[in-house]
C-alpha cells in the first residue's frame, strides 16, 4: 500500500496534529523518520499518547537533539542523514502508513537532498497542511507549485486554525481539493483527535485518501 506523507507549508503549522488525525481516521501506523529537537518530547511520543491501540508508532531513524534544520542538527552530532538508510529501515505496516516530514518540502536533510527527495524515495502520496495566517496564501501556493514541478501526487489540503476564510481560494488556485479543516483549540487531547477523525470519516473524505 502506498504510504501517505504529511508535509506542509512550513514549520509549526500542525503537521503532527493532522498526522495523528489521519492515522486515527484510517487506523493507520505513524512514522516520523527524522526528528530534530526533543527537549519537550518527540512528535512520536505525543502521537502515541493520542492514538488508539490499533495504530503502531514506529521509531525514528534519526533522533537529533538540536531543534534546527535536520541537516544542521545532524551535522552538530557528526551524522549525515542518508535517504537510502531511511528507505531501507521503513516500517512494514499491515495497513496504511502515515509518514510525517520535518518542516516543509525544501527543508534540507543533508548537503544536497531535501524533504521532497525523501517523498520521492518513499514513493509516497502527499497531504499538504496549511495553517491559516497572514502570508499563508503565498506559502501555500508556492508549496503547490513545487509539488507540481516535481510531479508529486497530492491528495489535497488540510487547513489548520482560523484566521480569514480563504481556504477555498487556495484550493482553487492550487488545483488541489480541501480534505478538511481543523478548528483552533487551546488544548489538543485524545478526544479531540478522535472527534476530528470521525468528522473526516463521516464527510467521506477518508474514502478518497
């Protein structure tokens, strides 16, 4: 089964939350191969705390201390992120596998390869995450253009937070459909993840993923 790669228009836009919701909705496994920064816990640990027991959270291939671009964090530890190693160590999931990337598409993983190269290496289809903020139209459409230029299979957008109502415009201009919209909430917990997963399922969106 072709894995689903969760990427987005930048850092701090809700990829981990969306990854958990999609994994919950599809009863899928979760994997974040590259983690940079974990002083407050890893994304994998958080996802594991909010998912059902059926989903397996697979360990990272690279777990780097410095909260920085992965290529810099790896360099600080005398490590080079190797995409072939990530591919070779990809988990074997009985069902769907949700893969969370680091930052956006053009985040460097080493001196010459980027997150988008990892997507290609893993033969994954993509869900794009956009958080609504001033400037996100530009960031979203640039992300869409990079996907098109690289022939990336994009399933659609999931929007996070509310700022102004331009989700439909981003979908129209990018040519990629809206899969869902996650409302703003102060505290995200297991119940919220389950509610949002059920919402996607009832809307019939999970059938198209």
